[in-house]
C-alpha cells in the first residue's frame, strides 16, 4: 500500500495535501493520485456518475467532503448502491471529513472527494 496522503488544512476554496495547495474540487484515489479538476453533473448533488472512476479504483471507504458548510449531498440511494459494492461512505463537512480521511487512510484503501466551497 502506498504511503497515505495527509490533508494538512482546509478553508473556503482551499485544501492543502502534503504541502501542495489545491483551489478546485478534487478526488483523491486510494493509490494517492489527486485529480483536481473534479466536476459534478449537478453542482451540490453527488451522483454515482460523478465518482465512477473513484469507485472503479477499488476503495473500501469513500470520504465525501461536503463543503465548508456541508451543502453537497449524496443523491438518494447512492449510499445503498455503494454499500452493495462493499464500499463504506462517510459524508461530512470538510473539517470532519478530513479528520476521518487522515485517520482511516493508513488503515484501509480510502478514496475521497472534496467540494471546497459551500
């Protein structure tokens, strides 16, 4: 398993991962790759097609950073669909999501997606 990334900090529109600053929504794959051009079909609604590459990468857990104020929400049925694939989903506002990511990424194959604004 590759050395897990560490999310050092975040604020509105910014996240710092292993010393690198990102200013757009992003996906973190279990192998440590970061895709910082992540877009969703519907701005504040997370659907399976928005994370299909992340799901295909084989995470045991997907952490969803729902934004500073938690406005990004999984569409109905998404958590059950991922659970049926054996993937645990943890969707929380960014500060709490970061805590979970940093704690779990050294224990499991963790993927994540973060909405950096609202």
